[in-house]
C-alpha cells in the first residue's frame, strides 16, 4: 500500500516538473495592429442641414383616435291607449207576428162507389199440346277457299265495261226516243260552219296551261255525252289516258283544264234537228287547232 502511494506521488511529481520545463518554450501570441478610422470634417452649416433632413424624414407618430361614445338610444314614446269600442246600436224590436189565417174546412170525402159484382170468368180452355221440337239441320260443310288466281280477276275487270254498256244502253235509247227525230231525206251531219261555231264556244272557255314545255303537243281527247238541250248527260270521259297513267304532270294539268272548259261552256248551242250526230262527241283539245284556228 505504501509502495503504491510512493509510486503515485513520484509520477505526479514528474508530470508537474515536465510542465514547468516545457512552458518557457511556448510561442508568444501575435500582436493585433490597430485599425485606422476615417474621419470627415463637416462644417456647422452642413451639420445643421443634415439635422433638418433627419427631422423631416422622421415619420410622425400615429395618433390613436379615441372612439366616440355611442349616443344613448332615445326613449320610446309610450303607445297610445286603444280607443274604446263603440257600443252596438240597439236592435229594433221584432214586429208582431201575424196569426196564420184560419184553414178552410176540408171537403168531406165522397162516398166510395160500391164495387160491381165481378163477372163470371169463362173457363179456360185446355192448351193444345206443344209440337215436338224439330231436330236441328246438320251444319253444311264450309266451302273451300279457292286459291288466288290473278287471271280470274283480270277477266272480271274486262267484263265490267261490257256490263256498264248494257246498263247504260236503255237510258241512251230512251234519250234517242225523246230527241226530236230528223226528217227523212235530210242530211243530219254537222256542217263545217257548225263545227267552227262549236270550236268558237270551246275557245272562249278553254285556256292552255302556261309554263308547260312543248305545250303545243299536249293533245287531250275527251268523249262527251249531251242532252237535247246541249247540257251534259253525264260526266265526260278521258280517251287519251296513256300520258296520264305515265305520271305526266303537265298532261294532267292540260286534261283538267279541258274538263273544266267543258263544264264551264255547257249548255252548248247546237242544232236540235241534228241531235243524233252530236249526242256523243269525241272532242280533241289541240292547242294548234283550237287556238290557232
């Protein structure tokens, strides 16, 4: 224990001695040179001017405005007292009720007539026995539907004009009987002057459709049926139907114009003694013939 203390003491002594020996050899600290400060010479006038500029640049201190105190609220005026309600007017006294008129005495009921003695009803005859109900006839077999045949329909359409001619033939014969008969040996055909007179009548009523291309080629043929007084016996028939079926709009307009002219011009002034020759006429509406002469 003592040896360790001695050793420790010796080591500490050696360290302290080494420190004293090494300190004198340390480098001295360098001296810091003094810095020169620049100095400017200012006159008194310049100094006073600088002071004035600094005072002018200085911002004024903001003054805090005191908020005004709120004005006291005015006192509310006291509400006026409600006016007293007017007293209701006194109601008039009810008029005296008149007594109801005295009822007239009801007439006494008439005495009922004594019922007559019922006549003796005749004895009912026994009903004859009802005949025995007949047996219902057996239902007929339904006809078989025939297959659609276009040839049969076409044949029916061909027969329609013949049936119409048969039905119209008696009316034509009666009109011929009623028409004045021309005397024997006299020419019943229309003369050229009579045909020209008829064209003149049609020329006054007919107008060619305007604006149609090739209007001089729009020839319309119509068959008319006339009465003895020159009026139409029935509706005119269009003979030239080809262009109409083809959908020619200009021909349709020309045909309508011709039909309107016939209805507008009737009754026609024709010689009565030649009714058989102009009873049925085939009219040709040709712009070159009717209008051009």
